[in-house]
């Protein structure tokens, strides 16, 4: 009779279980780091969209970005509180990432320069990334 014994099957399952238990945290950390990098790129895209709208003088107005707890809002106007909400564009933000630093930035029409300079700091609890905006409006 050919086949596997119960002992061989149990040993194989044990080895596969051990490999899975060891690799799960590594895979989870890689995914978390990927999500953080992806969110940094997403926020850069949102900032550049607002800057581009201001630079091209869409609606002859300033455009800005407001960072809320669970979303980013590209808005038309000189401040988030005085904006024309009809023009709001909302982008979801993952819950596992925290952002500190600037919470609102507004770009002036035609020049695209920001009203403030500073840094957005993104963190997933394990790793930190940052986005800097200088006085000329360069987003790094």
C-alpha cells in the first residue's frame, strides 16, 4: 500500500503552520508600509490637484485642501469655512494612518503659491513619512 501515514501528515501540517505563523507579521508589516507610501502619494496628488486648479485660475478663485479625520477635501475659496461647498471634491483617507502638521493649505490663483509652508507627517505607527511644501509651492 502506498500513501502517507497520519504521522507524516501531522508533521507536514505542523511545518506549514509554523511557516505561516512566522511569515504573517512580516507580510502584515510590508502591507502596512505599502499602504503608508501609497497614502503619501495620494495626498501629494490631492495637493497638486488643488494647486493646479488655482494655477490655471479655474473659476478665478483660490483652491485649497482641508485634512479631515477620514477624508481630504479639495475646496474652492479662501478658506475651508468660507468655501463654496458645491465645488468640493472629497477623497477618502484610510483609518490606520495618522497625519499631523498642516491641516489646511490654500493655493493662490495664477501663481499656485501656498498661503503657508510646512510639513505633513504621515504615520502608520511603525514608520513615518513626510511631505514638505515650500514658499514657492514645491511639493516634496
